[in-house]
C-alpha cells in the first residue's frame, strides 16, 4: 500500500477528464505513471485492444459519467457488486474500476517485459460486465475519516510493540521516501475532487505506510510464531480500514454525482 493502485489513478484522472477539468493527454500521462503503456481490451464496439485516450472517449459515449474504485481482498469484496466472474477477476488483481452510468468494469492485468535491468511494465485493462448495484462496504468520506483516526492510533501502538524504530535504515528509508513523495506535487487526486477526499486519501496512504513497515521490515519484537500471528491479527483491521478509506476517497467524485452536487 505504499504506492497508489493503478485503479485509483485510472478512476481519479478518468473522472477529471469526464468532468472536463483535465486534457486527454494529461489524464493518460497521469494514469500510466511509471508504466510503459496501458491498453484496454474488450471494450464494446472494438475488436482489439485500444489505447487509453480512445477507451476513455468510448466509455463516455457509452454513458459513463464517473469511475469508482474497488480494492477487494480475500473475505472482503470492497467496492464490488458482482457478478461472480467480475468479482473473481478483481479479487485476483486486488483492484478494479467500476463505471457509473454503464454496467461495465475494468480489471488490470500487469505484464513485465524486457531484459534484466531494463524491465518495463505493460498493463491491459479487461472490460467486463458488472451488476448495477451499490458497491460493497464503501464508507462515506466522513465515516472513513473518523475510522482512520482510530486506525492510526492502533497502527502506531502495534509498531511501538514491535520496536520497529529499531529495525534500522530500511524503515527510515521507507519513511523518507514517503515524505518526499508526499511533498512532490501534492496532486494525490485529480482536479475536481473535494478537499476532504484529498485529506482522507493522504491519511489512508499514511496508514498503509505504517502497515507496510510493520509487515515488511523484519520481525522487530515479534520473535516467535505466536507473536507474528498476533501482529497479523492486530494489523488486519487497520489495513482494512486504510483500504476502505482509499476507496471512499477515490469514489468521492461519484458520491457527489449521486447526491446531485455535480
């Protein structure tokens, strides 16, 4: 959870494009990020994979007015509404985008190509039918913000119990990288999102950072298998809260559409 999900970039900048607040070129550049190329396969009316610019324009013509994010995990179909085939593909990818205004969803498939030392990433978004129903377990921005405050306290307590501060330069480097990224540009969401969504996403990313540090940077104080299991049990609800908040932030644009704010 240290990096933003590809579905988040597609939804956020796709929404900015649909709102007329960013250009197609800027939207595609932000969505692709550090990847080499993104293509969209299975789009109605197209017999082959197409580029993002054409795909986003075609989605608009099909009636799409907004894009939502799903970040499912085993036992937690966060942001999904079915059918089973789409849910299974999204769960395997651990993310998906669900269209508002048309019964379509997009699931990314990631490929790595190139020789060692010069590997580049290509992404194919598979378009599949979805069920038009409320997404599972997505909180409002207000709910997410309240939950995150408690999650931060819990994550900090877990890290303290693990003595993570003593895990050395790896943890320090991760924190420094997060801070540098947070200070660079500050565009965590595309233009058009409410300030509260930006605030919630930044806080959710901070929770994700703490969870990642606890899982990835050695055992700290968790030296036995029982203690490691206890660590996992303590972190799972915190990680779940962080994912719910991310989805709430990315979906804030569509939430406002449904409330008639836009």
